[in-house]
């Protein structure tokens, strides 16, 4: 028998590190196409993030599914699929 447990204390103390954004040198960038799909109820992509997104991903496109949270694929699968198809067919 294997006993497996989540180290909740460690996760709690390191949450800001885990949830934070790794700071990279400004010269680091990905110039290929990038498509972000944000959930309108999620806090993971905010307008305050746009300068950093532009710095690291100059050829980005962002769209939002208003009623969805962070788990877009589970909360709005038809919307996610439609957006991906439209993006890939452009």
C-alpha cells in the first residue's frame, strides 16, 4: 500500500511563487503566433498583464469568454472549440 499526501503547508507558504509570473529578461521573446483564450471570470489574464504579454509574445492575439472562469475547456467547451477552429483556419 502506498500512502500519498499533498504537502498543504508547503503549498500554502509557496503559493505566491507558484502562482507568480517568472520574470525574464526583456530580450527573451517568442515571435511566433500565440493565441490566448481568457475566461472573463478568471484572474489569470488581466489588462495589467498586457504589457508583459506584448513584450514576450509580440505576435499574440487575446480573446475572452465572458462567462467562463479559469477552466475554459470544461466550462465552455463549445466556445473554446469554435475559437480554436476560427483561429487555426485564419
